[in-house]
C-alpha cells in the first residue's frame, strides 16, 4: 500500500490548550469527529482544494487535497529524488531556495538528517507521536512560505535541466510540470497557514 500523508493546517494556540502529550490526539479527534462534516459525502474533495470542517472546531484546522497524489507520500518522496538528480545543474540561488523548501517539508537532504518535526510543541514520545511526519510551527511556516515566494518567479529556469536530467515518463513526478505543481500546492498550504498564523502538520494514518 505504501506510506500515505494527510496535510493539515492548524491553529497552534488551540492545540496548545492541551498538554503537550495530548495535542496530536486533540487534532486527530477533531478531524475524525462526525460533526465536522468531513466524512459525510461519498464524493472526494476536488484536488487542489481545501476541506474546512464544520462544528465546534470549524476555525481551528483545515485539510488540503494535493493534486495527483491520491493521498500518497510517494509523489512527495519522488519530488525529492527528482530534485536530487537536477540540483547540481542549476545555479546556486535556485539550488539553495529549492533545497530549503524541500528539506523543510519532505526531503531528507544529502546527509539524510533533515528533521521535519519542529521540537518542543508535540510530544516526542513514540507512543503518542506515531504517524507524525511533519510539524512546522507558525514561525517556521512563515520562513518556508517566504522561501517559496522567492523561488516561485525563478522556478521556470529549472525546466530545461529538469527535463534533461530528471524526467521519468510513467513514474511519480514524471516531468517538470508535475514537479512544479506539487511545489505550488505546498506553497498554497504554507501561504494559507502563514496568513492565519497557524502551523502545518503532516500525518500518516
């Protein structure tokens, strides 16, 4: 089946009302609650759109449906792999910005040590943090959103080297447009969270 990921934005001040070891459970319980209306319809949420809950936590969190991922982590992983193939073929400013964005969200980086969970907010006890793939604080979200805004107007310069060195017809993130669409979706997530002063969470269920 492979690894899945659900990406949410959440109000850190709402989560902080619970003890550290209960915050992830608070978010999951709110997401799973029947009164959210998130589980009522048979039709999937349109790709590239937000799901906003109803009920008592309507202003506390939201989910984003990435395009062409089917909820799988594989496209995010392969975006990092495609970037690894092309990063030595672009200029230093573009390389630095793309490294910062991807390593801040999904890529482990050349040394394999990038951590995608900011310390101190959620418990690091594996008994209560199971399934937590990504947790970025509002401050870190603002930094990553600013990184995307710097990268966005220059990313087209990557098209030719990406096509030459990283194109993989038939696979995940098979071409430059799929790569940039995924990054743009992350940019949307970051921008909305930054606008609200919220954090970003990625969960495996």
